[in-house]
């Protein structure tokens, strides 16, 4: 039996007036997914335990069967693992976004949490410039993908209060700068980085008009240790993602982390390469998780047109070729489609509603409903609600 878990990051949403009061998932053309629904189990699941903040760190731990209450130590240590950075137990890892902050009536406003989804090659040049100008025995920058980078604070403090930049779009940053113990060091570092980025743009005039002028530090934590996925589930597996956070969780879990050329985490990602990576990995492993980031990114952008496109692409470029090839290559397989959290267009950040899931088994109909579409509304009609999201994986892997 082969198991494929499709993680559609941030896909669930709320009704949008411009979409005839439908959610992007309701509005999208998901022919392949809907064709699977009549023979599938559907339901709603909660991946964000009470007391924890809604995010991909907590959500993806839960999706892979780890109770976040027991295993979550912070977002950035997981990203560090995905980037191949070996943290010492006393080190503090911080997520470092390249962002754009604009002045408006003497206020400084968070304009873009992603630096316009900056190209990898340009971002690497910026982070390398910061390394040369700022790195010392205490602070070290590490380049990641697009706007997502990392700062390691040697023997650092994880107690400052920080806020994700995607939570404060359009707001005055002065109300959300790092606060508390040792926060003055982080604020000073961000100020220095701002000056260095301005210097970088003067030296590289071709980038002068691109929307990045600051860094933003958040999501801190210390080294994370997970029991292996195989020891818990008695099968080996792989994980395919463009995002270092998800790669890091996979690496900590002992999964085979497969890097796909051209995987960006946005609408321009290499969908076919990621699907092929899943199929290839199933020659060796019995489980594979493919992570699709674009629904989340377009939700943060507040762009309902692009979010619908991201879901259309999920159906046509991921689910459709997966199903066709799984039927050709393997006699028996199961596929689970789920999300870690909603990213509603109206909020441009994560929310706490339960997310829809479906499980399809190629061997038989396992339907628990009479629905013929898959979305936030239809799954509730099945009356299957899973409160502890980390138990969904066990249900999926159970024959």
C-alpha cells in the first residue's frame, strides 16, 4: 500500500463577495478532487491546539502525527534543520524575512512581508551583503528561499516578544517591534540591517525600485528533536516542499527530504517536478507528503483571484497527474488531502477554523456522506470532526 498526503497550505477560507459569497475552494474548478469525493471519507480537523498560535509550524507538525503540545519548540529551529544548520542547544534561531516598510504620515507601515516574493538570486545577494557587514561571533545570517531567511543568535535569548510580519500588514510597526528581555539587541540589529540594505541598493542600482528595505525577526526557538516517523508508523517516507520549515520538520522526523529544482512555494513553482518526486520516492518508500504553499501565499497577499488560481493548479497540476500515475504504477494506494490552517483573504493571515480533509482509498469506496464536492461547507455535513489533528495521520495510515 502506498500513501500520499497532499498538504494544501492555507487553502481554507471564508466567503468572498466577489466570488458570489463562495470561498476560493468552493469557487475553484476542482474536477479531479470532486470526482474522488463520492468514494472518500470527508470531515473537518483541527491542527492548532488551544493555546498555540495558528501557523504552518504547529499545523505541519500535527499533520505529520506529532502532537504540537509535546513537540513544538518554535518555528525557526525547524527551518534551521531544513537549511542544514546544526544548532547548539544554547543557540536561538530567528526567522528573518526580507520585507518592505513604508513611511506614511510619520508612521512606518508594514507594506510587504515577502519583499514582493523576491527572486532567490537577488535575495541571496542581499543576505550575503548582510553577512559581510553584520555577522560576528554573536549573530549570523543564513540565506534561505525567496524572502525566507534565518538569523542564529549564538547563546541567544528566545524570550523577546515577536510578531510575524504577515500579521501586521498595513499597520504601524512601532507597535509590533520586538519587546521584552534582550529585545534592544534585536531592534538594533534590524536598524543596522536597514542601513546596510540601503547601502546595498546604492551599490546595485538595478534593484533600487524593488520592494525590500528591511529585515523582520520573529518565530524564535531552540533546537527541536522529534522521534522518527518510521519508528512511530512502521513505514518509511519522503517529503517534498519548497519551504524550509516543512523540509526541517521532515528532516527532524527522519523523512527523506527531496529537493526539487524550480520549487518556489508560489504560483510559479515546479508542480510537475514535485509530482514526479513523489512518484519516484514511492519506489523506495510507502509514504510521501507533498506540500503546496501557493494557497497560503496568495491568502497572505489578499488576492482572491490568485488564490482561486492556486487551487485550480492544485487540482490540475498536482492531484490529477498524481491520481493518473498512482493508478498506473501501484495496485493499491490511499491519498489524503488536507490543510494545516486557513489563510482567509479578508485577514491576510492565519485563522483558527477547522480545516477540511478527505481520504480516498483506491481499493474500495469508504464514503461517509452523500456530497459530490469538497469544500469547507460540504465536509461539515459528514458529521466527522477530529479535534486532535495529530491523530488524523493514524486514521489515514490504518487499513
